[in-house]
C-alpha cells in the first residue's frame, strides 16, 4: 500500500508520523518540525509531520483545541515550506476537506460510534468480501469501502472494543 511517497506494510521500511498533538503556536510547531526533521535525517528514518488545528476530542470542554482551520493550515503550510516535509492533519467534518487540500499532503477523517463494538475475531474479517454479522447483510459495504480508499492511495483502520463502540480512521492523500 502507498501512503504519500511511502510504501506501507509489514515488509516495508519503517517511517515515522510525528509532531505536536495540537498546534499551540507557530513557534512551537516550527521548533518541533525543525527538531524532528534533524533527527529524521540523522537517523535515516523518513518523517511525515502531523499536528491538529482543532483537537475536538478533548476530555474537558475547557481544554485548548487549537487555532482553528485557517490559521492552523497556514502554520502547516509553513512547516512544509521551511522543512520540505510531507504534512498531515485531521478533519472533523467533510466541509473541512476542501480547505485542507491547500495545506496538507494527507487528511484523516475519524468516524466513531457508541454502539456495541466489534469482537477481536470479527475485526480480523470486517474488510473481507461477504463477511457479515447481519441477518440480511451482504458483507460488501466495508469491503467496497476498503477497496475504494486503497485504490485512491488511502488507508482505513478500525479500532473497537466490545461495549464501547468503534472508530474507523480514514487517511487519504490530497
């Protein structure tokens, strides 16, 4: 599988996705990018820089969420310009994908529910064609979704715990 300019898989070389969890300031982000780029070059491990302009999944409503879309993307563009690094961030709403195209190399969308969750045995099969746990299901929905995303150079992951719901994480190049 390809992710930006990287081949991804168990038999592929290691690369790192790193950066501050949330953009707290331009100086902090540029300092982190500088340090990470230097370390990446020194140890020979390729780097994708990641930071969020809106950290919407905070546990406290009073926590700092970030500078917002416009200012956040300007800062991420500066990281790309100054350090020639591929850049990724999260989006929380489909309307954010279009502006994000100008600022990052990849977007990540997270879809989460509070349903019953998926067992470990079922997780291994959720993207397999014709696998279903529904009485009237065809087992094609997630298989087709996986195929479309990967054929467009993206990646989809699923995290789940019984009784706690599921999270589908979609990474797409822009």
